[in-house]
């Protein structure tokens, strides 16, 4: 799991650096992009762990996926 987070951090860092060179956003925002995104992901995992939820159970993510699919299929 930690390897996946490192790869995600690395990709987001490279993307932020590329956007900074292109001038898409400010340099400060682009360089902190990976940290900001991973902070929110970490907070979600922290909330799940404190609630003693099933983080690595596939049924948990299937239920969330089905809820999202139903919500967006009704609005479309």
C-alpha cells in the first residue's frame, strides 16, 4: 500500500512541476498539489480507521461505487 502512495505522490509531484513550468497555476500551488491531495486521502483513511471501518474490504468500496453510480445516473 505504501508503494502505491509513493507512486501517487511522485506522479502528482511531477504533474505539479510540469504545470508550474507551463504556468497553469501558481508555482506554490503546483508544488503543494501532491501534499494537499494526499492530506485529504489520509484524512479519509484516518476517519475510516477511527470508526473501525473496513478499509481493505472490497464490499465497502463496491457499495460506495454503486451509490455514486446511482446518484449520477439519476441526474444525467
